[in-house]
């Protein structure tokens, strides 16, 4: 019996991993997909033609980058839909709009007209059949210090060179965002409670929690 069967996780489930930059989403995505034998959906970082430019000049590249991420996520949503689920997704589309686009608009690094165009594009996409809500959103949370340490340790120069104030603002926005998020069930995990790098077995209680959480929310829907 594999972990998916053991913990009663449906094979068509879509689980999305949310949380600020560097908190450990990709690591969690890979680990869960491995244990559940699910496919993965990652965001494009290395092959992203705007990301480096964006970190050098937010004002100039915010809109281009948001449209790029939106197009990529739309293609991924369509792919997950066409496979009929069974995916772990690294970051939700809700974060693009609820965190990044909003933050740059409110900081003044995305113009009101660009933000309006972006928002209407996002709303048009969400109205297509490719956007069912995920079965579960796993929210990874930790202190700002430990997250900044991880960003430094991972070593993407564009992120290392970004002032800590940027990560601090994002951290705060994430806390507010998750406290009012209600598009799908949320399981919150504190990054101090597991270590997938040094202690791979710390995934077991997480798998168990995911199973019982999905079953409970399915019962509530009946
Ligand atoms: N559970 C963990 N314990 C210790 N270090 C971790 C853990 N998860 C991720 N890391 C480390 O933190 C850094 C950022 O992780 P990553 O998964 O790339 O984050 P994200 O996808 O959220 O940006 C990487 O250097 C990774 O090895
Ligand atoms: N929608 C986005 N707007 C701006 N920047 C974004 C967006 N989505 C992801 N990013 C950035 C943040 C990081 O530098 C990389 C990858 O994110 P990560 O949390 O490390 O997976 O892309």
C-alpha cells in the first residue's frame, strides 16, 4: 500500500503549496509528490525571461512579469485539469494576485491602469472551467529571520541582493492574506515542526494530517 492509499488521499486530488519566497514550497512539493506518486506543477524561475530584470527595476517590469506568471499558471491549470488531478502545485494562483500584483500596485511599482488590466485578465481566466478550487492549500509559515536565512542559503543572486524590507513586507502581507483566505480548505504547517532536508521521515505526520484533513472536509461537504 502506498502513502496515498494508506492515508486515504484521493488519486485525483490537487494540493497546492503556498507561502512566501524561500519558505520551502518547492522542497515540500517534490517530497509530497514522491510519497503520493502525484505529478508536480512548478513555477518557472530559471527560464523566466523577466524575473532578473524585475528584481533590478520593479517599476519597469512588474506588469510584464505578472502577465508572464499568469500565462504560465493558466497553462498549468489547464494541464492539471486535463490530467484529471493528482497534482502537487508549487504556489497557488491566488498568491500572484492576492500578494504580488497587489503589493506592487499598492507600493506604486505597478500603475493603476496596468493593475486593472492584470485584474481583468485574471478574472476572465478564473471564469474558465480550468480553475476548480484545489482540494487543499498547505500554507507554510515561519519567522522572517529563518526565511531570510533560507533565501540567502539557496543563493539566487537576484533575491540575495533584494533589501530585507521587501521580504519583511511580503511576510506581513502573507500573514494577513492567509488569515482571510477562504477559497478552499487550509492546512497550516510551521516550518520549525519538520525538516525535510535533515529528517526525511518528518513527512510522515504531515501525510497523515493531509489525509485526515481531506477526509474531514469531504465529510463536511456531504
Ligand atoms: N524543511 C526544510 N528544512 C530545512 N531547509 C529547508 C526545508 N525546506 C526547504 N529548505 C531549504 O530552504 C531553501 C528554500 O527552499 P525552497 O523549497 O526552494 O523554497 P520556496 O520554493 O518556497 O521558495 C532551500 O535552500 C531549501 O533547501
Ligand atoms: N506573481 C509573482 N510576482 C512577482 N514575483 C513572483 C511571482 N511569483 C513568483 N515570484 C518570484 C519570487 C521568487 O523570486 C521566484 C520564485 O518564487 P519561490 O517562492 O521561490 O518559488 O519568483
